[in-house]
C-alpha cells in the first residue's frame, strides 16, 4: 500500500479510491470523523407528551368521518406503504445461539436447572421448547430433522435440543439464521403458513387498494436478500391477488451506498480491516430517508416488517390505519387552506392570527418568545415556513414497559419547543433530570405513522431539507475481535424527521405487536383462532 497521504486526515490514495468506490466523497468522510470527535449536544427534553398535552385523543364521533376521508383518498390511488424490511432473522434467535454455544449438549434437566438459577437465555430457550408445536415453522423444522435422519419426535423425546436448534438455524429448508426477518414463517392457518412479508401484503390490501385494484407497497431490503425477496414476491402476488381482489405493485429498494458510514477505533481514528482497508458500515435506519424521498409519494404509511398480526386480528389494525390517514388528510387540507389564505392575504393580521391559532392547536406550533413582538412580515415568514413542511401523524401507545423511544416536548434553540420521537441514546445519560423525564413517559412509539409528503401545490417535498444533521447516534460494536464505534445517521423517525410537522395521536395497544425475538410469536395476536395440529409422521 502506498504511504503517500493527502491533507485530509492522512488518508492514502488507496483510501480515497475506496471512499469513492463506496459512493462517498472525502468531504463526507471528514464530516463523519468530525462528528465522532465533536459529538453533537444531546436533545433537551422539556417534558413527556401526555394525553391532551402533545398527544391528541380522537373523538369517537369523528372516527367514521376520518375513515370515509381515507377511503376517498384510497380510491383515488393516493395511498402507499413503506416497510423497512432489511432486518435479519438471526437477531430473533440470539438466545438460542447463545444456548447452543454456551451450554454444550443440552437436555431437559440442564435447561430447567439453568432457567431456575435465573439464566435468561436458558429461560427463553425453555419457553421456546415448550411452545415449539405452536410455531408456524414447525412443519419445516420436522422436514429438516427428517432430512438429517433424526426425526423431530425422537429428538425431542430424547431431549437432544442442540440438534433441534441446529436444524432450525442452519439446516434447510429452514436455515433461519441466514434468512431476512420478513421471510420467516410468522403465522399458521388451516392448510398454510405465512411469512411477515405475506402478512404485510394482506394487511395492506384493505386500506391501500384503489378503485382500479392497485395496491402499492415499498420494501427496503438488504442486498444479499434482494433476489430472495423478489422470487418470493412473485409467488405471493400470484397467490394473493385473486384472493384479495387487487394488483400488488411491489417495489424493492436498497440502502444507498452513499449513506454508509466510516467506523472508527476507540481513539476516533479510522477503523481498518485486517487487510488494511477502511471499515464502512450501514448508516442505520436513518439512511432509509433517501429511499423514502425517492418515492415522491403522496400519503405514505410507515410500519416495520415485524409489526403485523395474524389475519383474525387485522380488522382493528386496518381500521386504525384508516382513521390515522383520514385524520392526516383533514389536517393537511386545513394546512393547505391556511397557506393559500396567507399567500393571498399576506398583509392581513387577522388571517395571520387565525393561522397561528390553527397551528398552535392542531400542530403544536408556537411563535418563539423573541418573535412574538416582531413585525408582521417576520411572523408571516416564520409561519409560512412552519406550515409548508412534510406532515406526519404518529400513533402512540400507552407505555407498558416495551423498549424504544417515545413522544416528548423538546427544547430547540431555533424555534422553541417541538414535538419529537426521542430514543434513550439521544439524551444526556449523565443528567439525572433528563433520565427521569425520559423514564416518566406515559406513551411509546410503535413505529406506526402516516405521512403527507406533498406540499400545498402538489409537489413532493425534498425530505433531505428537514433533517437534523447533528442528531446522530454513536454506538460500540466489535469487528474482527476489535472494538469499534459506529455512527448511525439521524433515525428515520427521529432526527431525519426532526423538522417535520408532527402530530401524536393515541392508538390502541393492539396496534403494536412486534416480533423482536422468536418467542414473541407465542403471543395471542400471532396465533390464529384455528390452528392445525402438527402433522404426525407415519
């Protein structure tokens, strides 16, 4: 490798070539290094959002109207869905992999003993084993065991759990450790089982299908799984389009190369692989803002691939997706009317005050104290800028101990308080006050939102203009046995949407049923009302 360096952070010519081949510029990488060495200030929480203080409670009398509004836009073909689906299934089986590598040959007595002693991975493994016949992939696991000439019934009877876990994770036809989460069998019905990907399509058909039968769903996937998703999608479309009377328009996209980030060592020097090359990593889900921006969509739902229930429970989910989108459409129409009034009567103090009252009541937008006494023209410019932004309505669920971010009033230097979805890593962990405020949140974010992505003239917003570039995450990882630090781009629903107009509404707890570990599939909403018993081998 050449020792000749540039004036930028002492990168070699080979480094610069690798940076360019990665889709980045030298300036991009230097900015990333600057953020490592000069971490941005943490968000300053003012208070948690609560019911009627940042979180709207929709009036039951208005819900039917919101549904009708949503269905009108649906028939016009304005609605689509954006589903982040690049997660790996291996993360769901972490406790099984730990058990496989740490416990040696496992039998019932050993697992029960470790579980009784409080070993979390053993406890989860025991729960998995007891629930095994209820999983949708049980038949596939039987087939894998049969192929290995170790019938599953015999394996379980003998308590040879190591073999059984190995079949599930690494043997075909399951091979789940190497699958994307979206293609894992989630739910079983009479005569069939379905993946999370299939369930997302089925759920969407009800509230996305337009009057021509089109149903638009966008999935972001990882490069190594793109071909697998495309092949599976072709079969799913053939299977479900007739059953649900629609034509699925499925788009797959990959995280863009230019959203990758350079990793660093603990001293904030560029991290390198054993071959001397720079180490680049994906930039986290905030990188998907580029994919969302490329859609140039109109009204777009965002839901994670694993937040889907079995079909028996879908009617309630579908109903609330319509309610939220109808509510957004009503807000959006009002925003557009006020912008039009301000544009046509830009000198009217009455119109300005009316628009401000609307913005404060419905969008939680207020004049900063320093602008309250400013000339009309200054307040007019401020309000036009605040109204003419992307709009999102985010469902918030009553807190029940689930991990993740929540809704907060946040102090912003530029324009006072604003509504933000805040993760724990965004606050100052050394501040007892901030930690207390964060932990006192009454609601959390299930990642269930609907977004209005066009302005009052019908032109798609450039979403990259509304990002808080400083709202990055820094996390510790290991690569090739060495500790490294990773810079994650502003989260898709955190810093990437920091300057959007945000509205929080309370939604039922049933709107959140994610699958973070495989045992989550044993929850009621992932178990159909009628189950087939495991097929008996003869």
